[in-house]
C-alpha cells in the first residue's frame, strides 16, 4: 500500500498547493481520498486523470469536494474526443442527498453510498467508516489490505469513537487544524495534542498531521503532538509517499 500526500491545507489551498487529500494505491489500483481545491492539479503530478479508479469523499464541505466538478468535466472531454473511460465510482454518504446526487454526472461518474454501518470493497481494499464530530455529517475512513491498515480521521473534533476505529492502524493520518488555545472555541477540529492523544490511545504505528491552518507556526502543532504521542509523528508534506 502506497499513500501519497496531495494536499495538506484546511479550508483553502495556499499558493501552488491543495487542500488536504491523499492518493492511496495497491496493486495498480488508484483511489483518491477527498477532492478539494487544487487537488486535481496535484494529482496529475503522480498519475494521469484517466488512471483514477475510485474516489472516497469524507463530507461535502468545499475543501473536500471543490474539484469534483472539474474532474467530471475532464472525463466528459475525453469522452467527446473518443477516448472514454469507465464510469468512475465516487463513494459518499447520503446524509446530504443534494450533494450526493451531484457525484453522478452524465455517465462519467457515479455516486455510490457509504455508511458507518457497513464496510465496502473498493478495488483491493476493505474500507470502513466512523462518524466524526463536525458541523456537517462526516466519516473517518479506514483502508485495510493484506494485513495493513491506514486510518484518515477526516474533519473532526475529539470523539472517543475514533480510538477503537483507529486501533493498531499502521498509519493514522489525522487532521490537526487547531492550536492549543483554540480547543473548545473552534468547533469540528483537533489540536496537535489531541491528534497525538488519539494516536497514543489507539496504539498506531505512526502519525501524520494534515488539514493544517494557514496562520501561526504549524511547527507548534507538531510539537504539541509529540508531547502526547511517543511514536513517529510528522506534518504532512505534499508529494511524500508512505509505504506500508
């Protein structure tokens, strides 16, 4: 399993970058996790758009879906040029039916429902989900293949439910959008210390911090995570590949 960081920012991308998103691959199968602003440009540094086999969307805030429309149109263009690709499945929850409906587009993409109650097979991966605590309905995502697992918290504030969900994951890719002084003030997100606590209590192999803020010194978020997690922890870095 290879996991490539495509974007690291929350809310909107910094110049020449992308919002938090990852490409997960195994045995030639390519799955995109979230598709916010700037992600489509970043993705093409690693694979051609027609190599994408699936997308999983955690929730429907703009920084996680902004580039879906551009991706759909790219496939329609190739169709008109006589180079059609198979219909691309985009996995998302149906708690927001209007947004879920938009995942299907002119035979180029098709929305596929996911729920917290049932795992699904996506290519070689078994993928399961856990509701998070966020202003809109959002699902954390776990990919498992050949005895290895990767957990993505998506957007969330602290919830005990993520501890068993992430238990013994080889890698935990956690949002860390808050500085310590913003805990309890800005809803729906974690601080570095909380991401570290989650990693420590879930006994994960390594921790990667993503969905980072645009203000302040993000090294402070990393330093706080190191105080609560005794394992390997780092800030996500666009282009870096993790191999499990």
